[in-house]
């Protein structure tokens, strides 16, 4: 049985280490026979800004999806979601944050109960992974609460409730050597082989 994965890639530089991680993810899942929807947000020219009009219509379902309908359809077709991104200023790159703001809408990624509670809307996403890099050491990320890790393992986890989740991070990019970078790519490959 084929699994359909949506890969969200959020780095603007094609020769970056994140691009190598992205290629490793796509190549490994493709080699496993998965159907891969490779969504390179920068290459696709995704516009991350939630406009005034979109915000005013944010809760108006199903009209709220019209500005990003193609992305919503791609997300709804996925059974696995893999995000590949660098951590910048202890957060997501703006283009990825904008994707979450504009595409993870009411009626898409969540529903609000009558009591105002968030109910998961992406239960079809059975596998969730984030492959990311940090400029600083893990201790620095911990000191500031490691927001990207918490956003993936708590907020995104909550709207998907996946059977399997991975957070694959490489810290201290500012000081990593070639052997460490290669070892990380090997780790990403192994994780995707068993994902």
C-alpha cells in the first residue's frame, strides 16, 4: 500500500544543508515507493502574509480556504507530513509560519467545538516529522524553551494525532564539521526508511 507524503520545504537557498536534508527525505521516501508531494514553498512562490481580507474571513467556512485552496487540497490528500526547515531566531522561517497561518485554517486543521475547544482536523495525517537545523547548541534552544520543537510536538501533533512522530534536529550548525553533517544526513535517511 502506497503512502502519500506532503513534504513542506522552507529554505530559500538551493545549495544549503537544509536542501541536502530535503533531497535526502524526498529520495528516501520515493525509494520506498511512497507518493511524494514535494512542496518547496520558496520555489513555488508561496505568499506567507495573511491578508486583512483573509483574517476577516478566517472563520467563514468553507469560503476561508479559497485563497489557498490548492494547498488545502494537497494537505488533505496527504497521509504523512514531513517539514524540512531551519530554525531562525528560535522560530520557523517566515514562509513556513505563513503557510501554517494561511493553510491550517478552521475547517482544515482544526474545528472549534461549541464550547470553544480545538478538535483535530487532520486525523488523516498518520505520520508527522520535522527535520530541522539550529545555529546554536541544544542548551541555547532549551534556555528559550525551544519553540519550534514545542510547536511541532505539541501544536501540530494535536491537530493531527499521528501514530508516528519524529523530530530530527541537528544543533550547533555554526560549528558542525563535514563528518557531523554527513552523519546527520545518514540519520535522516535511516529515520525516513523506518518512518
